[in-house]
């Protein structure tokens, strides 16, 4: 009869070190994030169509072949740029606004953070979606789908806060989806006006949004 298999006591294994990550993978992921973030800056100015492995290699002092190894195709690079822009936007605008209560307060917080995002700006060309949606709105494919997803999420977030504010009696009754569409249109126009040097754009945007947030 064979000897019974001994099982390790969980207490004996609890303190054992976790396997160390493959440093090549860690460096590769770090390089991928750096390249994607720079691609966002370039695309905010010149559009996602203007991205190329050669351009990024020159800008960052990285070999073109290394970038090709990390991204494989221009479409993959474009999608990585969209994802990087989305995360940066979430960190700059959406996540900080979550500290404010749902409804009017959070809408105002979203607007305040969005203005800083566009006016500073976070990306050299201003709002990433505004810069690229116009180029891809009639071009079916994965890049367009990713941009549309981000646009719908943003407008949907505004609509959700408007709906909450209306249900809570914080603002007059309105069509939240229509109002969100209109507010987004104001912000897109504000982004363009800021790029053109219009110093009054932010004030007009605030007044336009305030029109939707009047108390009942």
C-alpha cells in the first residue's frame, strides 16, 4: 500500500513569497504605457490617423521594431491610445467628481474638472474625443467603436446625474437624455473655442450648463 500523500499546512505556505513577475513583461508593459500615452498627445493634435511607428520611435528615441513588436499594427496602436486617453480622462474628470453627492453637485464637479481638463489642457490638442470623433464618425471599425463607447459613456454619465437631480427635486423636470446631449454639445464647442483662443468660452459654458441646473 502506498504511503498517504502529505498535504501542506496552509499556515506553512501563507508566508511564502509570491512568484516574482517576469521583468521582461514588466518592462514591456511599462514601455507600452509610455508609448500609448505619447500617442494620445500626438493624436490630440494630429488625429489618430496621423500616428505611425516611425513618428513615435523618433519622438521617444525607441527603435521602430520595438514599437512594432509591442503593438503589431497601427490599429492596435490607435486602440491603445484611445484606452490611454480614456484612463487619463477618468483620472482627471470622472473619478475626482465622485467625491461630490449624486445630482446637481456632481454635475457641477464634472463641469469644473472638465474645464480644467480642457483649459489647461491635459492633452496638447485639448479634448481627445473631440479631436478624433470627427475623423472616425463615418469610418466603421474597432477604433470608431472604441471612440463611440467613450462618447456614450460620458453623455450617459451626464444624463444619469441629470435624472437623479430631477428625481430628487434639485432641478426642474426635463428630458435628461436631451439635456445631456445639449450639455455635451456645449462642451465640445467650448473645447474648440479654447483652441481658437476664445477667453470667454468657459464663462459661456458655465452659463449654458447653469440653465439646466435651475431649481424648480
